[in-house]
C-alpha cells in the first residue's frame, strides 16, 4: 500500500504539471462471496491500510452493475472509490521527458547484452557502445533473470485482450459506468478488467483457479457468460510477459549487500501500477537515502538460506 500511494502521489503531481492526467481514480469493485479472495482480501487490506471502502450487498451489486450476469446469490462486492487505472503509454512518455529535462541521457532502441561489475564500478555492454558507471539498476522485466543470474524468477506469457459492446452505440461499458473490477466466479476463476475511455477499449483478463492463467478460449467463454452485452470475440490482443517471484512480491534491492547492482522485478503481474513508487525506492537505494517505506519484504536476498550480514 505505501508503494501504491507513493505512485499515486508522484503520478498525480507529474500529471498536474503536464496538464494531463496520468491516473484516473474510477474506483474498483472486488466481487465474489464473502469468503472469496477479492472480497475478504480487499476488506482485510483496506482495514490494515485505513482505506475507506463500502461493502455492497447482492441486490445493491446487481442494481449498480446491470452489465454483470451469472452472479451467484451469495455474491457481494467491496467498492474502493480511491482505486482506478493508470495510463502506461502516457506515463512512460512523461517519465522519459521528465528525466531528459533533468539532464538524463535516454538511449532508445539500445538493447543491453550484458554487464560486468568489479571493485571500481560496472561496465554495461550494448551492440553499439559500452557504458561505465559506479552502480547500475537492472529493471528488465522478463529478461531480468537472464541479465542477473541466480534470481528466483519465472517469466510467463499473459496476453492482454480488449473487447467491444455488441451494440456499438451502447455507453454501458464506458469507464464511468463500468469501472475496474476483480470478480471471483463460482468455478474459482477470476475475471478482471475495466471499461473503455478515449485511449482504451474494454480490457478484460482471466485467471483460472487450476493453472493461474487462462487462454483466449477460456476468456471468450467467461465473457459470454458473465458480460453478455459484450462481443465475446476479442477486438484486439497484444502479447505481454509477466515475471513471477516465489512469494508474489517484488524483488527490489541489491542481490548481495556489497553489490553495485540494484534490481527491480518479479512483479507477478502488478508491476506497472507501482512503477513510480518502485522508482522512488530505487533512487533512494542507489543514493543511500532513507527509504519512504520498509523494504525488507522486497529484499532479493530473502530467498537465500544464508542471510548473514554480507551474504
């Protein structure tokens, strides 16, 4: 929660300075039975973090979201009005422009083939040029484990899909009427997504209970059953890579206490929404400054048996 809050703070400030929002707080519905992970976990997280949320009974949920079909009689929801979506393309462009304005050199389309660290610094290799620095931050997504061997990371493919309403004139699936949601269904699968706005279509995804992921056929079936107002055939699909850690938490920090390398990854599908806050932590780690929140649970060394000082 502190990292999410820091990301919201930073993106709101940057968006205000640019005159264009980088985050839209549409709220989010966590749907399922009272014992389901979205509902029980959402309530527990809100209580711990002191976030005000609203519990909706079954009838309230049905009246609020007529787009939903196939709700079980026991299904309820938790409404978090402070949640929402962020705009990744806008954010990447805004961060890059801000970095350049502060004197950073940005080398686009320059793949890193590897790096080597010694007692005096780090050499980063690319096909065109080598860079020399006192420290290096490696935040390479699914390629992090290849660049920094020994990290317990498991990349997997998770395609992203967008959909259209059956009725092109329908406004029922705009972001104002169809906000972000996480819905655990009767078979244990989790359907998630959000409505459309000027930049995006209706984005939906599915996580199956038995496999941790779902293919396009599974998603099409779930959309047809749960959201009959949508054409269940995806209008657009884009490949995406997720990198899982053993406990589902990020790896942010130094692989060893004396390393000149700092890593960030293993976000287990939750990376971008925390990117600004993680970036702030990385800057504080590299600069040796106090961190805005505790980071022990992110320490890359937590999976090692030998956790003695200096290990």
